[in-house]
């Protein structure tokens, strides 16, 4: 039996500025990439050259039959030097928003997706007393081009960003699932919450919210109290910040089991994806239910869900099961407004091009895009507004 989704459901694909645009030279990540001993082993370089090829990307999204596109505006391009706003860059992003509208695609825009201008990082990053005001000034500069944007994501995965802050300090990445990392830097988390609130004030009149990495923390062996203590600094406190927002972005890929001594490693005999995460499509349905229970009344947008795999049939298998879980949550009354698959393109996966999350592959020399069968499959689901379960 077919599973029908609501009439005006958004179906789309997502990406972030740094991961697809290329040559984001004024950013803090660009400066970190390729450092000997650092955790970003491979450089982003030209990425997918989407700064120039965005029209082609939008044409692909439209031709697939999707109706929405999530993309990022890069602060380091808009304000490469403190106080110096590039009008040309703002005009570029405005053309992208209009490019979506012309193609009948609902634009969803992210204002911060892991990367900041290098000057901002050097001035103390998110823990500096001026951080929230610096972010506010950037958002104020961008606000005039955001008319007609359906959803504005202020900061992507603040919980992950706060965990990365600790990683960057340590200079090492242990690998594995984000939710198994050391706890987020609490001062960074506070700085991000203040910046988010400041941004939302500037965005009055638009629908704004932030997007949270949901890790499906599960208690193992009855370790419920430990699970809750683990989840609070890594996830729940970020949902709490969003409980009066216009929407919450939910991003889910896998689960993390938590025992008496913290996160447990993924067992050796479990099916895994390229990133080493457990193949666990139920993550999505669980994540939206979890979020809805903690932020009642706040509409949810799935701003990311997908799988790093070289086997495109496995992408369809994963996504079909994830969408079935999402459908069940909708049927139970969870207010989900749309599904944005991560990712449109095989892009820069924070230190490597090996983890292919894309619906579309990209030739690393010519940047030629090749649409994968999974993309066509998702497009058909979108056109029909219905899913045939496995
Ligand atoms: C991020 C993306 C990333 C994806 C897969 C999320 O943590 O927002 O930038 O590529 O997950 O790891």
C-alpha cells in the first residue's frame, strides 16, 4: 500500500556553502584544512564549484521533480574582513534565491553551516563577548536579500559545532559518530544560543530556526539516567533553545547507544556506512518524534537525512525505510513540513571526499554532474507525494 504525504509537503535536497562552493578562502576552515596532524586531512579546494555552477544544480533539482532546495550563504564571503560587506556576494545569493523561485523551488537558506570568517575566529570565535553582535551584524546585512525565503536556518547543528570546538582545540579527531564525541564546549554552546537569538530578532517577519544534529541516543543495559545525562549537553539543551522558534530543523542519520560509562562503540557485526555509522534508517522517525515531544507545537522540517554509500541501491533502501518511519510519525500527528535529503551532490565531507552522500556525483576534475538512480527515485516519490514501502 502506498504511503501518502501531505499535500504541500516540501521535498528537496540540501547542501552547505563550504562543502560545495569551492575556494572559501576567507574562512576559518580553509585555514585549518590540510594542517599536518589535523583532522581535516583533505582540502576542500574547488569543492563542486557550485559558486559558479549553481544554476546547473538548481536545474537538476527541478528536473528531478523535487520542489525545494536548501543551500547556504557563506559569512566569510559576505564579510571577508570585519565590517566590510560585499554587495556583489549578496547579489550573487539573491540571484540564487530568485533562481529557486523561477524554477518553482522553495528556497531554504542556512546562514551559518560550521564555517566562520577567519577574522571572527581570530577575534575569539563564539566565546568572545562580541560574538553575538558580530553575527547579528552579518544577519542584518543579509536580511534585505532574504525576502521570499520560506525557512531561514540561522546556525546549522550548533551542538555539533560546539563539539567540534573541543576537537579543534585538541587538534585530533577520534572518528566515528558525532554523538560519541567528548561533550560540547559549554561556553561555545552559550555563545551560539546568544547568536541564534540575536539572529532571530533580525529575521523578524521570516520563519527562522536552527537545525539540530539528532543522534538517537538510546539507553543500553538500562542506563537511562546516564543516557539522559549524556543527551542533555549534546542535544536536548539545543532543542530547549528552539522551543519558541518558528520551526526546528531535524537532522538524523544513525543512533548512538549509551551505557553506564558513556557512548558505546558501534558493534563489529553491525551493518555500517562509509562514515562508520550504523546503518539505521529508523533514526529519522525516532528523531522527529523525540524533537516534537521536547518542543511541542514547533513545526519540524527535516533539513538533513541521508547515507554515505558507494552503493546507490543502498541509498534507496535507506531512504525508503527512513521515509516510511517519517510517514508513521506524521500519521501519529507529528507536524513535519518537509524532507530535505542530504545531500544533492557528492561534496566535501569535512576532511575528505570519500564519504559520498550525494544523489548526484561530481567529477573531481571537470565538475560534471551525473544524476544517480537514487535521485530519480526520490524525484518520483516527490512527484507522487507518496512512497511505496519495501
Ligand atoms: C552536517 C553536514 C554533513 C552531514 C554528514 C551533518 O552533520 O550538517 O554538513 O555533511 O551531517 O556528515
